[in-house]
């Protein structure tokens, strides 16, 4: 039972590592292009990266019965839309807010997932989830902002993007209730993000090949790794781990972002940031260890398939 969940956790950790290291590329990749152009390019790259795997998986995806097909397509549409809105709001806000503010407020999806699952969808949430979420949230605050949080108007958009990222996690879970086809979901959600952003970038921005070329390094890294690889790893991980548990592990994104800045940019971690890292790691361990000791917790944190 736990071998599948262990593998799923590894995929979620890998996703958080990639997202953490890609944060700098997101913030520095808009000198010559706008946020809509940035996400349009990143998602077309992600679509092309995952296309071969989705093609191999096509028989599984298209064998879904007629009774579930409309619901499946609707969930895919909602998954893509939530990812698009969340990604755009985050990317747009990064032009105007501090990176620390954005990182902390984005991680608000950690408590939003169990809140939405419990109070809006009626899902059972084990008490240990709330403990893990609380520890990770406090740790994220210490890690990304410490005592220097200064509210800015764009922070409202980042907090809102966390709601859509939380919905994205929940819709992924609903997808797997119908079919086990992670690469198909990744392909279609990336494609939806590309289609939605394509006309908007011409309406609200002035995209150019020269601007895209000057940001090509950041776009390739975010498109290939943060989009094509990391979001696919998230989907693979959520096959066996329920959303409220998955987001606890994904909160490690903040830890890896800080460590990357420390190693590459020589931005030393303060004592309060080290405490933040430690708390997030403790929260993740709580999320993984309690189900090993408590069958009731395991049933509410993991899928049986």
C-alpha cells in the first residue's frame, strides 16, 4: 500500500524542488514581455513536452464510458481554467509585489485545499491534516517574509491565485475518480492554458519574437521544467495522495526556493528563515508519518487504488 504512496510523495517533492528553483526565472523573465505572453509560451512548451506521453496513453483516456465522458471533459476544462487563472494572477502580481510576499501568499493554497474540501465538498479531513497545514503555514511565513511583510495592492491578486491553485489540486483528484491517465490530463490542461492566453496576450499586450527571444532562457526553464515536468509530477503524485496531503508536501517549494537562492545567489538564510525551513519539514513529516501509525488517518490521506 505504502509503496505507491511513497513513490507519489517522491514525485510531489520533485515538483516542489523544480517550482522552488524556477521562482527566480519567473520574476526575471518579464523585462521584454508581459505576463500573458510569458504564460502563453511556457504552456505551449509544456504542451509539446507532454504530447508524446499523452499520445501513448490515449487508449486509456478514450476508453472512458459514455456515462462519465461529459463529466470528465468538464473536470478537465475546470482544471485547465483554474491553472490558467492561478498562473496569470501570480505572474502578473510578480511585476508589482515583493518575491517574499508572493511566495508566502501563494503557499496559502496549503490551508485552502482542506478548507474547500471539508466545508464546500463535504470531504472528511483527519485532524492531523490541520496540524500539518498549520505547521507548514507558520514555517512558510517565517521562511519567506519573517517580520518584514509589507502589504501591497498586488498581494490581493497573489492571495486570490492561491485559491485557484487549491481548486486545481482538488480538480486533479476528481479527474482520478474517473480515469487513471495523468499524462492526458497534463496535456489537456496545458493546452487549455495556451488557448485561453493566446488571444488575451494580443488584446492586452504587444508580444514580439524579439522580446520572447531575449527571455528565452527563463521561458525554456519554466516551460520545460516548471510546467512540462513539475506539473506532470504533481498530477502523477496525486494519483495516490489526496489533495489535502499533497499540498503539505508541495509546500516544500518555499524551502527549495530559499536553498537555491542561498547556493546560487549567495543569499544567506537568517535564523528566522532556518526556523521556517525546519517547521515546513516537520509539517511534511507529520503528514507522512501519522498515517503509518493510524489506519483512520491513512484512509483519509491516501487513495486506495
